[in-house]
C-alpha cells in the first residue's frame, strides 16, 4: 500500500493518520495477521 502525504501536512497529523490506519488493520480479526511495514520516503 502506498500512501502519499503532502509536504504541507504537519508531522504530527501524518503520524496520527498512519497510526489510525495501522490500528484499523488490527481492529479487524481477519487482518490481524497482516504485517504493516512503514517506510517513509520524501517525494
């Protein structure tokens, strides 16, 4: 999954968004086995 976040968005909001996405995967029993690897690159 590729998520592009605008450079104008604050770092705090970016971290909140990524944490929310990760917790959404963990909330669904069928997706708990999915490993989420976060790799941040500037674009």
